[in-house]
C-alpha cells in the first residue's frame, strides 16, 4: 500500500491564546507555509493563523 502524500499541519493562532486548527497539506504541490485569517474563539476575533509542526 502506498503512503499518503498529504501531511497534517497545525495552524496556530498569532493572538497567543493557544487555539489551533489542524489541516492537511500536500508538501509536493504546496511548498510554502500556510497562513490563513480565521476566527479565534478564545480571542473572540479574526486573527492570522500560521503553520507549525504537530508535536
């Protein structure tokens, strides 16, 4: 059976609340790090979420 080409990455809030989303990413097609503007319920506002490694 072949390995999956996608990896799981953690999108962590830049507000410093510790809130994060988990998203799949294909490192062969998308070489740059992910960055999204999403809702942080702990900060109760939309903030930037940047890609971090899942530990």
